[in-house]
């Protein structure tokens, strides 16, 4: 017994294609919704953080005269390794004064027993960068003072494609990733809920069409406008917010494809929860908002408590956003992890589509 008939799937996909083309409102929303989301949130984020400007940080350092020259040299080298030319201060109070006056954004004051970091909280979205910088410098200083030889060296790599990382440039891919998942989940769930409410599915039950064929054909016809929307959104963000990326095309297409497959599968399963269209939409909205808040898109993991990080790692948007940034060349990731994410997305997505389609027809028979 065949699980799916490819000939029937192809024919059914063709029919759904022409239905989607005639439904201009649905097609327009699939393509334009991510663009609108990115533009609105982009202006909000850029306005709050000055995010269209490249990150430039100045650091003040105070090293008492009674400390050994070796101690002072270690601190200065740690600062320079972080890409900062430190400004030397004569006393600790001068560090705080420079931060208050806006001359520096981060400061370091050393003593014989401790090192104190100061930073400007009004620096907006860059605070996450300052915290990462502080952690990196502390680790570097500890390593140098311990005398343990450095086994892994860090050297700058010149990017020739003209990538300029800004706050908005880092957040836009996360917003796009969230919008892609949102449109995929919404598109499938609302379409299936509408078909259930109008009793379209009941008509297919008496035909040879299988539930999996029906669901997959709808997913295929929502894939290509979502792909077009992704390209359009990135180009619009580049034009409005001056973002630029070093796109790795094979990983880029791969992560979008597997992410959409999973989104379609999730949307199919969520459509089974309720018969009413508006109840389905309300439930999906709540789920997507929760996923968005915990997904390392707006609020970085570095400022979240531990339990929130655990919750965030349970949601697929977290991994999709990380893989999407990796494909755009702005976030590091091991290739093995990227492959694992895509394999899991694809397998889970197809499984949800098959199971969801089968259950959809079974529930409608009752």
C-alpha cells in the first residue's frame, strides 16, 4: 500500500497553485507581511539604539602605580586584544566621570585583589556587546596571569565583501526568521481551519486523495512565495537600514527550506486543535508571541536568567534564527551543528505533515 501517490500529489499541487494565484489577497499577505514586520520593528529598534551606526566603543582604564608593571601590561594587552585602544585614567573617579560625560562607554579599575568593570547603561542595545566584551577581557586577564599557555589563538579575519555589523543588521535576520516561521505557521493553520469550517475537507474524504497528499500540496504552494518574500525582505532592509551580509547561498536556501517545512508541519498540527477559525488564530498568536520573546531575537540569552534560557532552547525559532544568521555570515556556528539543525527540522516537519494530514481527514470523518 502506497503512503503517497506522487502522480496524484503533482496533479493536486497544480490545482492548488492556480487556486493560490487566484487568491491574490492570500498571496499578497504571504509575500508582503514579513517585509512590513521588518520595516516596523526595524525603525523602532533603530530609533531606540541608533542601530544603523557601526559599533564603536571607547574604554577607560585605571591601573594604580603600586601594582606591578606586569599586571598593568596584562590588562592593557587584554583590552587591545578586544580591539580597543584604552584611555588611561589617573584615578578611579575619572573612569566614572568619563562614562558619565560620554567620553567612554566602558571602564576598568584595577586593584591588588580585584578588577572592577563599569559600563554605560544608556548605551541601549549595545549593552549586550559590552557584557560580552567584559567577559572576554576577564577570561583573557585570568589566562595571562595564570601563566597557562594559550592553545587557541584569536586573530582578526578580514572580510572582503563589505559586511558592516550594526545592531539593526544583527537583529533584522532574527526578525526575518521569526516572520518566516510566523507566515508558515499562520498560512497552513488558517488555510486548513478555513477549509474545515467551509467543509471543503469533507468533500475530499470520499475521493482517493489522502490527507498527507492534500496537506503537502498546500505546503508546496506556500513555499515559493515565502522564498520570494525572504529575498524581498532582506533587500528592503538593506535599502532602508543600510544592512549588508556575506550570504552563503547553499546554507541560506537550505535553512529557509527546512525551516518552512517545520513551520508548515507545526501549522498543520495546530489547526487540529480547534474547529473554529478565530480560536485557532488566537491560540497561534499566543504561541508565536511566547516563542518570539524567548528565541534570542529581541532579548539576548546573555541578559536572561537561566530558566528562561532553558525555555528558549525548547523553541525551534531559536535554532532557526541562529542558522539564518550563520547563512548570512554574521554568526559563527559549527557546520555539524548547522547540518543537525536542518536534518531535525526536515524530519520533524515531514513527520508532522504526514501525521497531521492523516489525522485531519480522520477527524473530519467523525
